C-alpha cells in the first residue's frame, strides 16, 4: 500500500467512526426529546380552577412567636446533629482500616512529607 492509500483508508475509517458517533448522539437526543414530551403533566383547561376548599386550605396560619421560635430551634438542632453524623454515615471504610489506598496516594503522601531539594542549591 502506498502512503496515499493508507491515508485515504485512515480518513475513511475516521469519517465512518465520527459519523456513527454523531448519528447515535442525534438519535439519543431525539429519543430524550420524545420522552420529555410524553412525560409532561396534563394541561388544565381554562374552566378548571382550584376549588374553594383547596384555597381555604392554603391560607397561611398565624403561629405564636414562642411556637415559631421553638420550631426554628428544633430545625437548627436537627441540622447540627445530622451534620455531625454525615461523615461516619458516608464512609465506606473506617479510618485507618486501609493503610495504603493505592500507589498514587502513597506516592503523593511521599512527595508531601519528604523534603526534596535539587542538587544545584
């Protein structure tokens, strides 16, 4: 094979591969568009409205300031407790159970802990 034939073959394979990728991306985009259109919530007609009973249920309730402050303190306390518990709950391993996680981590620790000076200084 000559160089021109090899370049032509490589160019054809590249065009075929990139064309296939873009065709599949367009098909995926079209599929997602169709799925989003089918999944829309139904549109209410102009005559359909919110019933008066539902409007009555949506009225804001006046709470006494003491009750409102108690609810606020309870919410903030709950958030603080959950924040302390999040780290242990999200761990996949106990601290110290994996001494050498990987060679990359060990190499990074070595670079951070060892002093390195070039010979010229």
